[in-house]
C-alpha cells in the first residue's frame, strides 16, 4: 500500500529556504498573475527521481 512521506523532501525544504533569499522586484497583484504564481508554487517543475532505463535498440547494419 502507498504511504505518503511523513514530511517534505530535503530538496523541497532547501527550495523554501532559497525562496526566502530571492528579492522581490515588484508585488504581484492581478488575479491572472496570482493564479499562475500559485500553479508554479504548487508544481514548480517535474521532479525526476530516476531515469527510465531502456534496453539498447537494435540498429540496422548495412
């Protein structure tokens, strides 16, 4: 059975710490930008935990 982790991953904790050190250029106020900001803060980018290993493809020989 799947059990979610008991706490945030180390990478997420590190990112939150780094986020606090990045200066804000201008406040975000409009609804569209706030929506996009929320989306990216929830899912910033794909978190690769492993690379899929495929068997080498058989090439054609001339």
